[in-house]
């Protein structure tokens, strides 16, 4: 018996692991790719604040030609000035509301063919569904989800005709609330989960054009938008979201930029996010056979870890509701 156990661990286990690795190396699709940004046109929505502004700053400092889009022209001008001061480079600014398809189309056409489109604009007003206004629910779906449809549809014709024909990228900023539902985020989570369906389907449609889709999943991030959110966030939302800690906008932007340059489909931003992405890998495309290997090996145990998180969250909800009664 002991001999068999030794044989299993010393011979069979390495053999099976190696076979799995080789198998995955052959089958993972799409193939790995690198998306350069130097001297290329990077178009970032929501680029006047928070994560989008940090992205614009970093892309500009890496030598990209950057365009940013948002509604408020004053804040766009401030962003342009601060990027010029910190990087010495000029960014083009476009004022438009992503909910207005014609306005988006006009801005995108004026900006010229895009190599890397970053859909980062987003609004988040957490509240329990029962008390949240229908208008606010639609607002989140319209800006976060429908707005992203508008952008991609407007940008695709130009992207297909991009000057250098090199690998292009469409990067979408989701949220960890787009990987797991969290109390107070019914509308917001729905808008962010929707982006995943959009991204998974879109990747199959644009792979033939050498365009690569990335979905970025940040945890709570210190931004002007987050400061606003905190003024009215349900306490339970904050308690559950704290399971994943918080990051600075610069750190998230760095992860997002590295993720899209590596052509990764799923881009986690922190330690917890890495495990959350493994636990929710589902049927998403995976370019790296090593990551695919980790996903396969970790699947069972991560389901147990995920259930422990749910146990903890429902415990918190129970406690909180008990205290309120
Ligand atoms: N901060 C966080 O905790 C987290 C944020 N995220 C996501 O990251 C993204 C950026 O968030 P963050 O940096 O915090 O946000 P901010 O609120 O700081 O900035 C939002 C940006 O989006 C623009 N924007 C908002 N609405 C529209 C619109 N209708 N049309 C065009 N532009 C618009 C804003 O400009 P203007 O108002 O002038 O239009 C601004 O430039 C969002 O998608 C968010 O969901 C994900 C996880 C965590
Ligand atoms: C199996 C392993 C599990 C690992 C841990 C899971 C932790 C999940 C926490 C989810 C937090 C959601 C924060 C959303 C932030 C956001 O989008 C708002 N600030 C609005 O912008």
C-alpha cells in the first residue's frame, strides 16, 4: 500500500501534471499576443478622473497618443493640463455623454482610427433594489453597459482600418462586483456582469481583425467617484466589499495597462482578485497554458474557499439584520 502511494506521488502525479500541461499548451485559444501602445492611439473614456485619468497619464508617459472622453469640459481641460505638466505630452479631449450614440460617433470619428479603446466610464450609486429609484437603476445600466456598446460600435470601423494593422485592443473596466454579486449592487453588478457577456462574445467576433479584448476587475479604488459613493453606501455593502481591500487609482491603472498590453482576457488587480478570477473563470478564453493549468488544478478547492466567503457574508448579513431589529 505504502509502495503504491509512493509510486503514485513520485511517478504518476508528475506524469499526469506534465501531460495536462502539454495538452493545455496545445489547445488554449486564442494564442498569446502583445499589444504595444508606444506611438499608438489610445482612446480612454472617463479619462478626466480617477482610474481613467491615471490610465491616460501612464499611457501618455509610455509614449502613446492619448485621447480622453468625458462629459464635463472643465474637468477634461484640467486633466489635459495635469497630464501635460506631468508627462510633457498633449492629449486630445472630447466632451460627450456615452449615452448619446450620435455624440459618441462624432467624437470617435474626430479622434481618428483607434488602436486601443479603453471603456472605463462608469457610475455607481449603491442602494437596496427595493428603495432605489428606477431612474437610478437605468442610469447605471445606460452609462456602464449601453454606453460601452455605443463606444465599441462607434470605434470598430476605425479600429478595423487602423494605420499600422498591429494588434489592437478593446479593454473594458468592469469591477469585482462584476464577478460576484454584492449587497447594495443589484443594478451596478448587473451592468458589470453584462459587460462580461459582451466581452466574451465580442472577442470571438473581432479575433479575425487582430483585436484583443481585456476585462479589468478592480476592487474598491480611491477615486473621486469612490469618495462620492461612500457618502451614501449601505453599511453592509462596505462590510462585504472590504473582503477585497482597496487600491489606489495608479495601481489599478498599472495593472489594467499591463493586462491589456499582454492581451489577457481576464485582468485581476489585487491578491484577492487573482483568486476571485480563478474561482469565476467559467468558460472565458485563456491565452496562457500556465494560467489554464492553475485554473484546472485550483478549481475544486477554490469552490470551497468561495463557499467560505459566502458563509462569512451571510453571517454578516444575519448579524446586521439582527442588530437592526
Ligand atoms: N472606484 C472604485 O471603487 C471602482 C471603480 N470601478 C470602475 O472603474 C471605472 C472608473 O471609476 P472611477 O475612476 O472611480 O470613477 P470617477 O467617478 O472618479 O470617474 C468617472 C469618469 O467617467 C466619466 N463619466 C461618467 N459618466 C459619463 C458619461 N455618461 N459619459 C461620458 N463619461 C462619463 C466622468 O466624467 P464626467 O462626469 O465629466 O462625464 C469621469 O471622467 C468605472 O467604470 C467604475 O465602475 C471598478 C471597481 C472599483
Ligand atoms: C474564492 C476567492 C474569493 C476572493 C475574495 C472575493 C472578494 C470579493 C469582494 C467584492 C468587492 C466588490 C467591490 C466593488 C467595488 C466597486 O466597483 C465600487 N467601489 C464601485 O466602483
